[in-house]
C-alpha cells in the first residue's frame, strides 16, 4: 500500500495512510522513501537515480530500510537492470510455472514420458481444434 501510486488506493487506504503519516516522523520518512522507490521502478529512472535513492535511505538512518538497501547490493546488477531496462522474463517464468504445475499434478502416475506428453499437449492444445487431433499428436 505504501509503494502503490495514489490513484490506485481506495479512499479508506488514503485516509489510513494520512493518519499514519501525521502520527510519526519516521513513518513519514518511510512513506516518502517507499513512494520514491516505487516511482523509480515504475518509470525506470536508471542507476543514477537508484544511487540517489540509496544515499537518501542511508541519510535517513532508518535501520530497516538500510538493511533493505544492503540486501539490494547482493543482487546489484539485477536491481540496476530492473530500474533501467524495459524487458522482462515474465513469459519464461510463466512457462516454467505451468510446467511445474503439470509435473506436480502427475506425481505418482507415471514417469517422464507421460510428463513430456502432457507438457507438449498442454501447450499445443490452443492451436488444435478437436480432442482427436490432440490424441493423435
């Protein structure tokens, strides 16, 4: 809810956040930094902007956010690419998720040949028009 853009929040969420922000300075700083990070990712503002955000987090002195930034360092190249590049591996991840789902639903039934056939049939079933065509594949 804190990273979500303002236009994507309900009135109740906006009222709750406003009350939170007014109640504590630390929460205000966290909210502003979270909004800034969300904007940085959505608009793909690049590595320079990411470094500026990291410096702002370090300057805030909020231990939890500093730990988050330290965690980003572990996978720095991927984070930098996520902040600057427009392509995504979402299609590949979706395909892998479907294959794993098919595999899990087959446990105890048979071995690799059945799994292979189910994966191939599952992804070609959109292109075929009848069940008979699917069985003859």
